[in-house]
């Protein structure tokens, strides 16, 4: 039996056997030979109304021995059992052979010929003159029982085929269900990786870049050489951490879906105050009534834009503007031109890409680029239906 990815066998409970397939086949063949031989022996041991010819014993013995060939040559085996059935006592051998033909050939000319021959073998008595001398009531009775003798092995063969097909189908369904479980687990892990990558970039890089900026400012402000060295070490470790974080995000970032709760527009004041920048915030319109996805996207947009200001334009004044209208929300984060420069922090290029992805998910419009006065601006517009602003 094949092993599924979870380690379970693909065979259902009803198909578990203590013996191997070869052993089961040998056991069934032995039972067929023994059963056919016993049927011949018991039939030949009874008293008869007519004299039994020697060839009846031989034909019956050949029919019992033919059970050894039924698996490789089922139709030939059936033909070998018919003489022993008509002129002897090989009824069980003929029924077993017919069952094998029905199981192997299903509906076909071999099965039709076999059904006719077995029916004739049960209906006709030997010798022919004895058969022709019977009353018609006995012939009708034998004809009815001949239908039972023919129908029983055929029905058993069809039931075995149906059970085998059902078992195979159950095994296929079990394997398919196992594959679906594995794919579902992979999808869940991919979603978790995407969520982790986004949160690492949006939150961790925000804090680490702030540490690096403060360390750089401290190194420029203090005069003591030891303090300068400590500040430089802090900044070096911070930039190295940011670089490793960008690489890790590049590995983890596979999808762009995230349905977990996020900080919203009501926390923008805290974000701007803790940014360490000369920044101002202006929010107009019914901002507190915004849907959670749009509110979270606005927060992440402002957070990433302020992080980029700290990294690429330290000392510049930043302006955060959020305007809520009836049909859309405008977000703009702009910084002025600055001559101040410091060692560049590493960047993986995923920040603005992530903001564009968030805006696309909400059918928004994202733009980012330099301004005419030498600064930089990030602009996002989120469409919104009027009913989303209602209580």
C-alpha cells in the first residue's frame, strides 16, 4: 500500500488484510480446487438411478483440476468444466469458472457463452435418453434452478467488481483529501509568512531605523571619544540589523494578503510624535468612521513614508495630510529639501512596493516621487462608497 504525505496508508479500513496479495490468491485458488473436488467426490458417492459410465468420473476430475487454470485462462477453464458438469458432478467447478469469467470479462461474448453453457449443464441430465424421458414438470423445475445456478456466480462477480471499484474510489478520495490537506497547510504557512514579512518590514524596520538615526545624531553631538565609539557601534549594529531584516523579508515575502487587525488612523498622532522628525499632521473629514482596511492602510502608508524621510532626508520637515471626502480618502506625506546628509541606511526596495500593493488591494491609486522643490512626496487615494462613512 502506498504511503500518503501524512504517513497513513491509502487503503481504507475495509481493505486491510493480514496476508499479502499473492498469499490471498493462493488461498482462494486452493479453496476453489478443494471445493470443486469435494463437490465431485460427494456427488459421485451417491446412488444413481442409471448406470454411471467411467468417463463421467474422468470428466468430473478434469473439471476439478481445471480450477488451477482459472486465473490465467478463465474462459478455457469454463469450457473444461462443462463436460464434467453435464455428464458428471462438476456443478461447483462450473459455477466457480463462470464467476471468474464474469469477474474478468464483465459483459461480453465470453460471459454470454458461459452463461448459456452453464445453464444447459444444469438443465440437461445425462444420459440424453434419461433426460428426454423425464416429465415436463421436472424439466421446468430444472430450468428454473438452472437460472439460479447461473445467476448466483454472475451476481457475486458483479458485486466483487463493484466493491473493488468502490474501494479504489475511496482510496483515490482519501489520497485527494490528503493532498488537499497538505496544500491547505502550505497556503496557511504562506499567508503567515506574508503577514510576518509585512509586519517585520512595517514595524521592526521602523523602530530599528529610528535607533540608527538617534545613534548617528548622538555620535555627532558628543565630544568624548569613548561615547562616539559606543554610538558608532550602535549605529553599525542597527544598520546591519536592517540589512539582515531586508534579506529576511525578501525570503518571506510571497503574498500580499493580510486580514489581521492593524493600527488605524486614530494612532497617527502617536506615530508622528514618536517619529523623531520635525513633522506635522493634519486630518480633515470624518476619519474615525473609516473602514478598518482603509484606516490600517493609511497608518502603514504614513509609517513607511516617515521611515523613508528619516533614512533619506534626515533633518527635513515632513507634512502628513489626510483628507476624507464622501467618495475617497487622500493621503499625502511630503518632506522638504534638505542639505543634511548621513550614511545611507540599507534598503531592500520593498517599502514603496508594499504601499503600492496595499493601495491596489483597496482599488486605490499610489504615486511617489520627487517634488519641484527638491523634496519627496508619497500620495495615495483610496476610493470609498458614501455608505462606508455612515454610522
